[in-house]
C-alpha cells in the first residue's frame, strides 16, 4: 500500500458538537483528507459500513450510543472490524483510556485536542492526506 495513492484518505469524523466538528473538518481537509461527518453513534455505524473510511475519529461522548459501544459494534462487524479508530476522550483518565482500548479503539487522544498532535497521530496510521 502506498501513501501516495491518488485517492485521498477518507476519515469519518464522529462528533456531536457542531463547532468542534466544523473545526476538525477544516483542519483535516486542509491536510488533504476527505472527510465524512457523523453527529451520532447510529449515524457513525451506518456511514462506516457504507463508506468504509480509512480511519474513524470518534468522540466518546455522543447523544445516543456511547463511543465505546460504537467501537464494540464496529469491531463486531466484519466490514468495519479492521478500520483504524482513534477515540477522542473527554478526560485524561487512565480508566477511560483502558476502557477505550478494551473496547477495540486503535488509539486515543484526550481533549482538548492539539491540532498538530491529531494530524501526527492520524499520519501514523494512514499516512499524509492524499
Ligand atoms: Mn461529544
């Protein structure tokens, strides 16, 4: 697999806070990634199965399903079980981080999210945008 593939890497951005979602979308698109947005857990699961993004950026605090539950369902579905999931945790609590990894998240970042750290973490898994 080459990081210079002509098709941009697609990121499913799951975040219920619209202000944060818009800020992340701009950051990711400016970095060359294609972005799909979801504002709820159900929407995230539907989009993940249909669009098969390269990576999912997942806010754990969602209005319907908890992000950990979303992750468990992604891992239980053969279409989505191998997609990289980076969880965005609300608090830097070790218990949350462990729960996150146990649920099947690939990695996590604690809010507030530093833009450079976010892009670096994404790059580790799927390479630079397009
Ligand atoms: Mn949230």
